[in-house]
């Protein structure tokens, strides 16, 4: 092996076509993206590598092509230069460019806000050069390893899909009362529902809760499955004392005010995240807080956008008392000594796909408050809610462990593939 400058090994030139001027046609239009486009004309008919030289998110990505094509002006077209003295297997060097991608970019790029690689700097970079027989041998070893990796990744992805289905199955069985045996001494859901109604009436009388609009009685046609005899069907609005969302409008920012205005992006991994959260004026906070009144233990649910259905509980700390939300987050409150809020969270997670089908969102997904209030849920006695939650926590932790193990196998599979390439390139 020897190190030889790129401009000694290859001819290379910039592509000519701007993506905005692409006209779909029958020829490959190769850009910095992982997905190619088409164009109605071509500039080259050959075997080549296409190197992304001026696309920040894809800088250094290299494609292999053999045939008629045109390339983006953000890329370099690389072809063999001296087939007699320095023969090149371009499929092999496709592997080399991608294996050394980070190093090539780090040593040749220029610019700060908009990084790019110039022709001169690119040409001066030295690549390892191997005898042509070594190139072909290493390529074949890597291709065989890649096929094995692809097969294994397909199987691992299938296993991840099965774990997702397993989680859904656990939730479904929990909501149908099939996860645990029934215990008669725990009481029944009907008595619990009456206690909740009585408690809500008491809060209304004490002016701690506004009188609600009556919800429609449950029609037998709405009931999706059978539940145990000691459970009862009710609407979420029957057992919640508040289902609301954040402010439908904006607030005025104030740096370091200590009063937070969170949105959907600030609910991650089951937590409220404050790292990039907006802080607003005290007067705007007070106005919006009257609507959400966030308290420790309340359930926060993303109800708009790409992460819809993500949840978090408000922790028992000072930040909670200084937090309110934009309209992309809903807040659900219950009477905590009568309802397990964790059971409600699992119900929401299980129900979100169905709610999305009935909600009237347009281009953006929405969980509408009216749909949340009127959705029906199976209500077991409190002790069984708590037993269900404990069992689901155990099963979900087991699922997480399996998922972590499979993802670890995928990472190891990728590392082994790179090791195969390094071993193939090592001088014997």
C-alpha cells in the first residue's frame, strides 16, 4: 500500500446542474442526497463516483454510478485517470471514500457557516492505493460481508417490529381486563364512578371546579369489546376534572423571567425539558396559567404535530408551578385519590391511533379536546388500576431491555462490517 494524491489517481470535475433546474426525464440526476432524481438530458456515459462537495448535511457522501447520468453542481464527478500505471476498481474506491468520509471532510473542507470542499484541496488529499488484485479481493470480501449484514439487519428490524407489536398487545390486554385476574374484594368500577361524580359535585359546590356540559350517554354501538363484570364504561370527561390545552396565541418573551411557555418539542422521553424552553413575561404567564393551572401529577399530552401522543407527568418541583403551555400540549387532571393517572396515561397511549382517525385535523395531526373528553374508556376499581400499572411497568421495562439489546446488535453488526473492510485492506 502507498499513499497517493487524489489528483494523481483520478480525474474529477464539478457537476453542472442546479437542483432547481432539474426536468424529470429518463436519465439519473445524482445529487448529494441519498435518493437520486431524474433529468431529461445527460452529460456523462461512464463508470464514475459522485462525491458531495458542497451540501452541508451530506458533505462527503459518495455514490457509485455506471451509465448515462448528470450530476448536481454541488458534487464532484470522479473517474479513473491512469488505467495502465494506476488501475482503479471504482466499486472498491466507493467503499474507500465512504469508509474515510469523515477524515476526508475534516481535512479538506473550508468555510464555517456554509462548509464546502474545493477542487484544489480535494485533489491534494492522499488516499491509500493498493494493487488492483488487492482492490478486487477486498471488494469481494466486503460485498459478501455486506450481504450478511443486510440479512441480519432485516431480521433485527423484524424483531424490533415484533417488540412494538408486543407493547401494543400488552396495552390492549390491559385495557380489556385480560392482563391480570380479577379480585372481587377490590370493589367495582360502577361504585368508583359514583364516588368521582360525587366528588366533582362537591368541588363545583365549593366553586373549585366549573360546572361542565353534560356528556352524551354511551351508546352500545360505541363499545368496542367486552370488559370484566366489575368494570364500567365511561367517558374520559366523566372522570377528569380538567381537559384543556395551552394558549391559542403567542406570548411575549422575557429572558430569565423564570416563567416557562413550553410546546410539543419540550416533551421528550416522558419528561418536560427546559433546555431550550421559552421564558415569557409574568403577566402573560398568569393569563395563560389560568387556563392550564399546571400542578404536580398532571398529565401533559402532545396533541398537535409530529410527536402527537407523547406524554409526560408534571413533576413535584418549583418549575411545574412556573410552567404553562402553547396549544400543542393538552393537560389532563383527575381526582388523584380516586384515579391512577398512570392508568390514564397508558389508556391515552393505547387510544391515540384511534383518536387520530376520528379527529378532524387537516394537514397537521390533532387530538381535539372534544374527542378526548368524549372518548370512552374501561374503568376498573382503583386497586386494579394500580395492579395493572405495576404489571405494565414490568412488561414495558422488559420490552425496553429487549429493544436495547437488538439495537446494540445492529450497532455491532455495523462495526463488524467496517472491521471486515479494515482487515481486507491490511497489508499481509
